[in-house]
C-alpha cells in the first residue's frame, strides 16, 4: 500500500480517487435529466388532467378536498346547503329580466306602448324589491344557522358567498346542490 492510499479504518474513503475524466462523466450523468423534455411535458399533462378530473368530480358531488378554495370547508358547505334548500327570488332574476326585455321589445306591437311600459315598470319594481327582501331574509336565517353550528368562528365571506350562490339558477350552480329543496340541514358539518 502506498502513502496516498488509506484504508477505511485509517480514515480514508476506501476506494481509489477517480480520474478527472471519470469524475466529469459521472457528474454529467447526475445532472442529466432522466426524462426528455417531451416525456416531462407528457407526465405534467397527465398529472394536470388527473387534478382536473378530481376537481370536476368534486364540483359535481359538492364534497371533497379538490373543491376550489372559495368552496372549501364545513362553513361553506353549510352556506351552500342553506341556500340550496330554499327557493330564492334572486335565482329567477335573470330569466325575469330577460322576459321583461323581450316583452318591452315585442309588446308594443300587440299592446298599447303606455300599457307595456307600466307593466314592465311594475314587474321590474316588484322583482327588485322582492329580491332585496328575500336576500335580507336569507342572510338573517343564514347568520342564525351559522351561529348555531359554528358559535366561535368568524363568518367573513359567508354573506357574499350566500348572495352570489342564491343569484345563480339552481341547475347551473357549482358545486352542484346536494340537498333537495325543503330538506332540513344536517346536524353536523
């Protein structure tokens, strides 16, 4: 054994030092990616597709960890169920407004223009006042429900979430409603 070679017992590494050429080849192999760019892109595409599938499934069932952040949590589930279990005037607001627009355009051809104007104005007023009143009732009952289920929590964002959800047509809501109209809320969220 020569002076520069040491045994493992004496504190050496237990193998000869590789030549510079061998060390550079080994270093390049470590830095070299295992996959090509195309393979990495394909793997990323598959991973994103799996996540999208899980998110779509969560939106259709209304449950799961893959819901968007604004829909996650037991408090948001309670808000969704509270809104979905009742009839809301706000969900019919858009169809009513579209009907009034069409009636305002087509109505004067068949009826007196003044009569059409007064009908549209009355329906418009009734719809807006009814929607505001219904939303106030919704928010009051929601706050009561939240206090009974989550007494120590902060309710930040729940009111706007409920109002936004109540203004969407039930069939088009995401996450999909999981409770039927008139059905009582669960005891535990």
